[in-house]
C-alpha cells in the first residue's frame, strides 16, 4: 500500500468520513496467479513473477485498497509447515498441509516452532527482503504482518472435524494446543515487525472461529485472539468469512478494528452486532456474483448491499471474503465504479 492508501484505511477505521466510500479486497494466491496469467505453483516459487503479479493488480485497480499488499504466503501451508506438516504443492491447485497430530493426546508432544528458522516462514521473510527495494521504488511499503489464526492452525494440525470434536472431549489438551499456536503466532508476528519496521498492521485469518458457538468462542477463541491482537499496531484486521454472529459482539473488546466477513449476514446485522465499533469490509457474494456474475450483476449487488444503510462510516465495500478465483477484471472494475458513483 502507498502512503495515501494507508492514510485512507486508517481514517476509515477511525470513523472519519472519507471523500468517497472506499473499496478494498484481500488478494492472494487463490485469485492472483490465475488472473495474472500464471499457475499457482509458479506464483509461489518465482519471486519475479510474484512481484510482477502484485504490481499488475495494483496498477490495474489503483483506486482500491488491495490488502495486505505483497503477501508472501504459501497458501494454507505457511504456518502449519513450521509445525512439521507435510505440504503438498501441485501445479495449479491450492496448496494443502497434511495432519501431523493423529489424536488429541499427541498434543503432549507438540513443540512451539521458531518462526525465524522453521518451515516455510524464513522463505516468506526472505522473499520480501529480496523484493523490498523494488516495492519501495514502486511507491509502496510493507504494512502488514500476516498469519493464519490459532484455531485455523490447530485445525490443520489435527484435522477440522477432529479438532472441533476435541474441543468437547479433550478441552484441556485443546487449551494446551491453542496456547502453543498462540505463543507461536505472537512470535511470528513480532518477527515480521522486526524484519520490516514499516509494518503497522496485523491481518489474522481464522475461519474456524465461525464454526463454534458463543460459549465456545468465549472459552476457546476470545483469550487467544485477544493476546495476538494486543500487539501495538494501528490496524488490527481479522478475516472470518464463516458465520460471524457469535464472535461479532466481542471483536472490539479483542482489539479488532477491521473485519472482512462472509455472506451469511447482512451489513446491517454486522453493524448492529459490532456496535459500529469495527470497520466492516464486505460483502457482495464472491463466487456467485463477483466471479460468476456479469458487471450488471455486480452493480446490482452493490446497490442491494447499501440499501437502507444510512450510516456508511467504518465501511469498505468488498466481497464477502478474499478475492475469489476467477473474478474477472471487468467485474472488479464494475464494483469499484458502482461505489465511486455513489454520492
């Protein structure tokens, strides 16, 4: 993000009225490689292609906030790889991390990784260090430390079904697992900030939060998320495009001030449940409208999204989740133009 875009983002989070309603998207490997004309594996392994793809998106959509900006991720494998997960990479499929814990008692043998040395994490850091001079030359800075969340990592290490079951059958061991993943994430985020002093934001992604009820959220998510989001940064960005009703009332107390949410709830509902204390980034349907629809469908969806929303503070118009695979340039431009035409 350049300085102007960063100032716009921060002002919206602070509840200030921007000159125009902003648009923004999370862009990463499910969408960017195909849109830019490469395979996923080439994008993940070729620093030059990674840089050029990100710059192409920035130059194609200069009036939109593309977050987090130059995200050096390896799909869902980045953080699980530090725990020893076998990571599978195919030419043009999403990378996948295999389970490392066969059963809940295996947590007893789990050790906290070193983000400076373990798994793919050093590669993510080195990629940005190698490319940082060209990123700066293009007028942008590395703004965000990015990570999968503590429940998300736990679900990869155990398997989603096994992890959700163990929350009920082996609560003590699951707390131990979440203590380990949380301590690791605090260190991983701090290490990113140490390597790139321009970082003043966190993006944490954890869809597993959306699959537990309120009481389980209070016990198994709230304390761990709050510890991670206690970092001294300006932007505290959370992505959960699974159901958000259970977690929404707690987000501001956790410290989260920006949320990318899914399509299960309306914008009006999310404003109510968050007390309008959290900037909302959403939420036209990503697959059925932004990727598979026509530009007219996108424009219509933007109108439906904003109907009846009188208070448009703390709002960034986006899709309900990250940019979907296959979303074409003309649909993205239609969304940006539809929002820009509003007065």
